[in-house]
């Protein structure tokens, strides 16, 4: 049981086609979350801790058509639809496999920076 409030609308976002996740527009994803109420546009905006979304795939991973690429947690059906549309626009699928993103780009020590 979570201590955070639960969103009244929970909706999976199915992939429109099969393919590898090539890229994601992370700025637009952040803006979509903010528009749902998960972030602030101005300092006085109130954050709704019940809304947002969970992405189920990373760059380089395969997804089948119809499989959930994300789950949206929204206040109402309209904001769930808007977020789902934004998520589908932000995630680009392609037929060719792409390497996953590097998590570590360099090792920094007292003496040097070793680029990986």
C-alpha cells in the first residue's frame, strides 16, 4: 500500500507498431508530465503526486505492436488521452536495432578523466 494518493485514471499506452526504441524526446516527455500536474510551470503551481507516467521501454529495447510502452496515471480521461498522445509522439520506433545508451561516460580520478 502506497502513502501517495492514487490517480483515478490508469491507462496503458500501446505501441502503434513493432520495433526497437530508437530515441525519446525527453524534454517533451517532461512537458507532458508537467501538463498533467506532475510538475510546476511557475513556483506557485501545486504538484499533484497522484499523476504522471511510467515508461516501460528504454532506447534499444524491442516492443511489439499493441504492447504497453507506458502507463499513464491521470486525474481524468481527457488528460490521460493527451498524455498518451504525447508519449506516442515522443517515442520513435524503428526496424533496426540500436545500441543502448551508455550509463557511464567517463571515470574521474584525482589524476585524470578517462573517457569510455
